[in-house]
C-alpha cells in the first residue's frame, strides 16, 4: 500500500489516514517534534478535515496512544503465547515482542510520558497503559505460581521497560537475549525450578 491507498484500490478514509500518519510521525519524531501542519501535509488532508476528526493535537495524541496500547498489548500476548503453554515460559517469551522491524524507537508510552506533564490526559493515558500491562503480567505470574505475583510483575515490567529503552539505542539482537536471561532468573526465583 502506498499513498493512502487501501488494498482494494479505494482511498483510505481521512480519519484513518490522519491517524496512521500521526502514529508514524509521533513514534519516529516524538509528540513535540511533530506539528499539526506536518500531519496535515503528510496525510494529504485539509486543516478543517483534521479538526473535524480531532478537535486538538492532544485528542490526536490520545488516539495514537489508544492505537499503540492495543498493538503493544496484542504483541505481548502473541509473544507470550508463542513461547508455549507454560506460564513461566510465557513470562520470558513476552520479551520477544521487543523490536522486530528495524525501526524500533523504544516504548511509545515511555517516549510520550517524557514529553508530557503530570496531570495531563496524555500522561494519564501512559500511566493507565503501564498499569494494564503490569496487571496482565501479574495474572500470568499468578498462573505460573509466583510466590508474590505483584512483585514479579513489577520486576518483569521494569525489566521490559528497560529492555525497550536499551533496544531503542542498541541492536535489538543484543538486548533481548540479555533481558530474557534476566527474566528467566526472576521467574525461577519467584516460581521455583522445574
């Protein structure tokens, strides 16, 4: 697909084109590094069209974060499931969600949080995303028999965030195996050996 064309040859709806363009730009250049005029120019819509779909840049940023949340949590679940049926393996396997396409720029939520002020809707969305991921990991840790599922979830999500930050500046193939090794040790310590 190129130039906003869907696979069927039909033009991509304006709202979708705006959000796709904003997603690519925000992730690559940061929220503050991208102005509305650039999003308008690169999405090929009029200013009135953008504002008909998104009343403000913050509203567009929140839509970007909702999209990123759904994508990242799906990637985590898929990576965990690919590791097998054992929840202990899934807790380690989720680290395979990091990287992938060579354009990895770190965690969209950590990046967004660093550009937003406490008490703003954007910061609240980042905090909620991290809470949801940690809750999912806590549930997986409980299934794995962790002595303290909340503690293991906190440890693993801190490790996950650190691995994503490192992978944004170092080669992913160097970072992910180290993170998996550390995760495996934390899981074994908390859930016991096999």
